């Protein structure tokens, strides 16, 4: 088992022992942790025309890559109620987070159009 997964396994074990439920995000916006940039890189390496990281929310190939790994990676129901429903169809007890990180706000008004539908930035 990978060393990082041993550490995560330890945390999950301790949480379970103390009755704490965890919601672990497996996809984010940070290149250092994979996230959207990784999906874009995979698509570009496969010859898919991708404009940038914001295509993660709309590009069919990127969405397919993500859905193919949904059981391991899916914790972002903001990507669409269909994805959240898909995860719940696989595991009714799977906790989902609302994915509040990563929205564009007032400091980047031109990028706000890339926020998922219905997303509102509030301070």
C-alpha cells in the first residue's frame, strides 16, 4: 500500500473509532494535488482540444475522465446533480460535499462566467 494511503487509512480508522464521519475531497483546483489541471493534462496528452482548466466543468472528455473514476474521486456534487445522483446510485451512504472551494469571485469578474450554474460567490 502507498505510504500516503497508509496515513489516510490511519486517519479514517481513528475517525471511525471516535465516531467522526469524514468527507474527503479527491478533486480540487490545485496542480500540486492533481485536481482539474491533471484532467486537462490527460486530455491534452490524448489530443483533445482543451482551452484550459475551466473546461473541466463543460468538456465531455474531461467529464468522462472524471466520471470513470467517480467511485474513487467523486466528492464534488456541484459538477451537476446528475453526478451527485450517480454517486448516490452506487453508494446511498456516500457523503458528498458541496464543493465550495474554487469559485471565481469579485476579484476575477471576467472568470465568474465559468462558475458552475447557480453558483453564487458570497463573502
